[in-house]
């Protein structure tokens, strides 16, 4: 997260707490701070940010690190009905909850899963003039997304 302030008052920016600052590839450089009294930008870990700012006492970083962005899986449900996905192996979400087997997302929700696994829709979905089947989206007879 890049934070800049022209008057050296970053610690007084407001209330920050109970956040997730997840950088599973580079969790040691979560914050980049820029203030006029510094000679350049300063990188901080979440722990250093907490000490520097007095903020985010209950905030957390990544629950695990991953080797590349190939192991960061953004799973979402863009439909108005619940949608299920099959996970090939156990994966952790950003809140450190282990997910395995079948994952069901409620309408218009998402989850970020960390780890090496395959995530596939559990079945086809039909509803609200749209058919969802793996990677093809058809809306009112017209393909709108592959």
C-alpha cells in the first residue's frame, strides 16, 4: 500500500483496524511511506507499520506465502444465484480459513484462495437470462465472455 502525506501526519490519518493486508508473494514490503521529512520512500512490514502509525492493531497480513501469482486464485460469483466450485486440494483464504471439497459462493461474492490447486465450477448454472458453464457466458443468446 502506498501512503503519502505532505505534512508528516500519517499517524493521524484516521482509524484503521481489522484489515487484511495480503501480499503473499512479498509480505515483507506491505507499505511504502512517503513524507516530506524523509529522503525517499520507506518500505515497511505490517509490524513496522503498526509501530510507526499506531494503527491496525488487529489487522493481519498474508496467512501464507506463495512462490508466484499462479498460486493466487480469485474466485467469484457474478450471478444472482449461489454458485459452487470444486477444489482439487485444500487451499487457504486470506482470513486463514482452509477451504476444501466444494466451495459455495453466494450471489455477487468472492474469495481469494492461496495455494496450488485447480478450481472448477461444480456444474452449469442457468438463471436471469444467462447460462454459466465453466468459461463461457451466454446472455440472451449472445456470447459475452469466454
